[in-house]
C-alpha cells in the first residue's frame, strides 16, 4: 500500500487539472482512500510536485526484426550510449536503438510505463515477442502490419469481406498482436516489382486492388471486430515533397471511420516532388481538425543521430540512394517488407531544419490535444529519450524561439513557427503523453488515475526547466511498486504484453491453411504463437 | 506403440525445415519422414536417455556438476562463453545474461563462419528477402562459394531452384541458376552456368561486376573468367525480375573475407536501381542466426562481445574466440551446443585444452575430450521445445517429440547463474 500525498494531480481523463489530491495504491491498482489503512501505507510526500499517470507511447520501434537489424548494422550507435551493469541491473548499449533491457530502463526512468511497438510483420512477430520479454518494467504491445497482406488483398479483390474480417481476427490471435498497422498500402507489394504506389487509386500489381480499398476495408474490419485501437496508418509517399495533398486526401477518404495517422510530420510536406519541401502543416492540421474521427502522432525530428526503420521498404531504398547511407532491406513472403537506414539530422541541413519546424507547427496548430500525441517515431526522427526536450519546446515559447534561431536560414524563411505563440500547459502535456494515447489505444486501465486504474504513476519535481523536469521524475511507480527514485532505476520487474484475440469463424482456417501450403515456407501449424510463449501477458477484450 | 509427430522442425542446418514427420517409439526415433540425410542422422542418432554429468571424467550428481561449473566460471578472470548455434534462443538469452553477470566474453560459432558477413553488413548494409520470396519470385539464383546440394540439402526443393511459387509455377524451368565457385561441386553440376574462378579472386570478380554495372568496360579476364562471361552475368543480373545471390564460406572465409561480403552486398544494392536483387548468407547450424539476433538485442552487438568492463564492448579480432584463445587471453571456457575442438585452428584448440572447460551439449563430440565438466543436456527440437531463427531470420518453433528426462541448456544456465551468485 502506498499513498502519494499532497501532489498537484494532472489526470485529464477524469477532469482533474492540477488540484492537490492524494492518490492511494493497493494490489497494483489505484484505490479509494477508504480501502487503505493510512497507518500502514507507505507515504510518499509529493507536496510541491506534479503527479501524472505513467507515460504512454503509442508508436515506437523498440523491438523485432527491424530494430535488431538497426542495432546490428550500427556498432557506432551502440558506442554512443553505454550502461554498465550495477547490482541486479543488466548492462546495455545503444543511443538511437538501445538494447532491450536498456530500452525498458530508459523508458521507466523517463516516467513512461506503456509502449506500443509500432510495427511487426506477423511472420516475424515471434521474434518481436522474444525481444519484448527482454524489455523489463514497461507494458507493451505490437501493431501487426496488414496493408500489403496477400490474403487480405485477395479477399478485397473478390469482395469477400467477411472472410477478410475473420482472417484479420485469426492473424491478430496467431501473432499475439494488439492492432492493425497499415504501412504504404499496396506500395510495399509493388516494391517487390521495383515499383510503388503514388496515389489512392493506383493498382496493386497482381491483386487489382487500390490503396483506398485496402484502407477502407481494414478500417471497417476494425469496427466490426471492435478492436480497442483503430487502424494505425502510415500513408502513401512518406518523406516526399508535396505529400501533404495525398495525406489530406487519405484522411478524408476514411469517411467518418476511426483511424490513427502516425508520424504525420513525415507526411506534411508541400512543394513539388523532388524539390525542396515546404511546410504544409497548416493544410494537414486543418484536415485533422475538420475530421474529428482522426487522431495523429507527430514524429518530431530531433537534431542528432537517428536510425530510420520502417515497413515502407521502397522509402528506405530511395532514402539510402539519396544520402548515400548503408541500406538494409527485407521482403517478407505474402505479408510485408521493411528497411533500415541510419541518418543524422543536422541543423545546417535546410531539409532537416524544415522537418523539425513542421513537427512543432503541427503540435501547435492542432488545437485539440486529445487528437495529437507526442512521438518521435522512435528512432526514425530521433530517440524517445528526446521527449523531454520536445516538451520544453512546446511549453516554453522563449526556449522555442532560441532553438529556432539555430536552424538553417532557408528553413527559417519558410516557417510560420515564430507566429505560433501557443504554450502547452501541464494538463495538455499530460494529455499528449499519457491520457490521449491511452484513450486512443483503448486501454481502459492506463493513462488515468481513477479508482481501478493500473497503479502506473509518475511524480515530477515541478522545475522551471521542463526538459529537466520530464527527463528525471522524482518517483515512478509501475503496478504499484516504486521502480524509479530521483530519475534512477531502483527496481526491475517484468511488464506485461497486451494483446487482443477477437472471435472469428473457425471455418476460415481451412482457407488459411490452403494459403499457407501455396505461399508460405513455414507450416500453418507452426505459425501461431502460443500465449505461454510471450511471457507475462494480458488479453484485452474486444467490446 | 509408436506415435507420429507432424510439422516437426529439423534444426540441423539453417534451412529449419518444419515439415518433418517424426515417428517415435519408446523414446527412440524410428523415422523422420522428409528429412534430408543430414537431418535424418541427427534425429536417428540422438540418444535421449539420462546421462550422468561428468567432472574430471567421473560421473557425479547434477548438483555437484553445476557447482563445479560455477566454480570454474567464478574463479576465472576472463571466462569465454562460446557456441550457441545449436541451442534455442531461450537458452541463448540465458547465456548472454550469464556473460553479463560474469563479465565474460561471449561469442557464437558465427565467429568461424559468417562473422565476416556481419562485418560486411556493418560496412554497407544488405538487402535480403525471406526464403518464401525466393520461392515465389526469384527467376535468377546465384550460389557463390556455397554448396547447398551437400550442406543444405532441401534448400533447392523447399525454397530455391526447384520450388514452385506464384510467379514461378514451373519451378526449375522458371529460373536460371548460376554457380560461382573455385571447383566443380555437386551444386555446380545442376547449374545452368558454372563460373569456375581462381581461388582467392572473389573480390576481384565481384568488383568487376560492380564496375560493369556502373558502366565501366572490362576487356581482360578476371579471376580466370573471360570478360565476356562476366559481362553476360551482369546482363543476367540487370535484366532478371528478382535475383538472389546466396553465399557461403567460400566467400566469407577466403582472402578478403568481410570485404568480399561488403562487395556482394554493395553489388546487390546497386542492382536495385535496375531490378530487385538480394544477397544472403547460407547459414550453417540450425540456430546460428538466432545467436546473432539474441546477442544483438541483449548487448547491441552480434558476436565477439566482452562484458569485462561491465558494459558490452564489440571487438572483432579482439574478442572473437579463436583470437582470444590463440593469444591465451581467456582462463576458462563454457562451450554450449558446439564443438570448437573439431573446428578451431590448432593454436586456439591447444589453449582450450589447457584451460578449465565446461561442455553443455546433447551429444559427445571432440570437445568432450578436453572438457573438465560435461553436462549432457536435452536436444532442442527432439526432447525439448524452443525457438530458432532460420537463415533468413524467420523465427520458427522447435517442437519436442518426447518427454525429456535430461535438463535443457536453459535450465542448466539458470542453475549455474544461481550458483555463481552465491
């Protein structure tokens, strides 16, 4: 039993905005004061401090085939950050792609307690789950890539929507996934012929379907299966000048159906293809505002080293040719693809500076904080360890102006950032870093401090320098146990893997088995992952 | 009464064929249907009965063997943990944890096979695809310095030359097969083109291919091949639909090593400006790819990792097992699921003989001769389940076809870890 006494509580889900309140914990859950014996409870004095739910990251590449390829590819990155073992804690390395234990430690030390792995192809999800088991403390889940899946595209082509729905349910169960991820729908399949898709009506080779039909089918399937999280969409033409138009068109194409668009900074460029990108943040922010069923995360660029990794394999190829960097690609049978390219964002690069500015513009232009979430698309636009710096830029106009002065002149000239005077409040930060993402993920016990919530809580010293404040919380509590004190890890425990298992018509398995016999090199029987092979886990209901 | 287990994964080689039907009677395997001769040998020869662990050649209780092993490792200033390529990823994870706790050096058998592939990958990256994509799409296959007909015997039928997929419905007839090697192999005999190059000229030939792709002209023979043959190969590579070059130790362990691999990876990347093209290693042992994966996600580096300073350090040539042993920089060894005495150069093997060594393996091998402590563990994929990574890094479940009576590597490593802590 723990009582967090006298802190200023920010619990936006429950409408609590900085009031002084006590929070009580028992059995890993938040309880009412009546349920604890105040004499026996450990009391944490939080007076003068800020109390929030544990941070929730809904888009971060922390595990699996791509992340590990990034580690293996770049020993130079592993040398940038090392941590020695101390007592019970494991050693680790890696600045943009930390090793598994270090990933858990760094997230926890930053006050984050739940992280969603942004993408895994189902064929290699077993690998992703093995790594997730070696990421301690935090709870996590995996989004499963489906936007280039042969079985689904075939069903759409044949108008067999019920079959597609049953397959998606089967696939989520088989891969122990949390939700549907769509990456460059149809474009990754076309890349297997050296091509891509440019707009929503382009044809996917061999399937006669279009990106538009794939998106709309999967969005409807999500509704029918009542999955907690809507389709998580990485759209078309990522990183290309002029892609804002297709982004707006894609947002509109959802026609009132729930969808989450990830790292839209990479999707909000004006200008002509092949030419210098201009900010189209105004246009994209407006489309987000006008379409209330859409949410976004930003993918804020941080200057310094990054490792790009995405299922958008054709993007990685063109990036590597453009910047002359080492290139990793993996085409995955019947399902997906992926690539990895290391990259350093530099202030003296006008394109990088423009990208940095666009991210901040989006944060400041999208007025409803419940619909925009803090991410760096870790480690694509920079490592998650940079979140506190982003928070400072959002909360502190003067600091932002100072940072703006350092960027490339050409980017400055095109930016509207100096005109944006908004400063995020602590309550709004609590929304974009925990309440909002938790709500959007459909995690009823996360992102708030109401009775019955998981006792995942972060207490911050209320410092003037918000980067300092959010980088080193005074206390972090996970499942009711103190895991971090004064920014230092003091306890290691296992987190849980969150997954869904929607029901489906078992008859579908006959068709899937036939598909395996024709198209896979792994047998149907050996493909599904048993629940006991993913470590401590929690199955979420779909209702 | 015999029982048949379907869809069993054979972990002999990096193909990890998962379609084997294994027939078992009285804890003995009678048949392993569809397994190749290599796999069949593994299934039929394994004796799963409980064996006593040995300390200095004497049969002892398990507790005593564990404490003897822990004693060797705790006393050592610079212990080496080596092998891992035929164990499960679950056990590999424990091995890295033990290395971290001990401040040991950890290295896998990659060290003496495809470690140059890692170094080449770190230089230039690498484009690959899963074996299912090879089966479905590849119309040009190049086998360079490898001999799957004898080493990966079902590769052709399950994944490559003879497999039938949705763009290759006629199997072998829909593909062109090229073999590049220094001698005619069994694989070369099946090829549409066999390019026999002079030993040690792989780098030059690969560089010439790259030069031609970049538009340079070559009019002299390279590596013993007339320039016309090289030009023809370039043409085939540029005009194929989906090309895959598989390479083996003929490339990784001959003059140039990692530079050879960087060259073939760079060649693959450059060809993607014309078509789709990939270069992929033919991994040997069943879970050697998994050893790379596991050591990487836990430490940041794939092999040759030292925890001696308290944090992971990567040192090719410095912490690679053969080098560490040959320079006598280690004073104890824990060998897991491998046989360094059979494969290491004499100087390294001699030092291994000199220092206290622990062997954890399901079978007796050359390294049993020198090990001071022998822990006869279960065989993953026969009497213990687990996870392994295929040569294309696809993770596949290893099933167990009988109740185990032996402890697993994972259990042993956990017990040693407990004993080391005390």
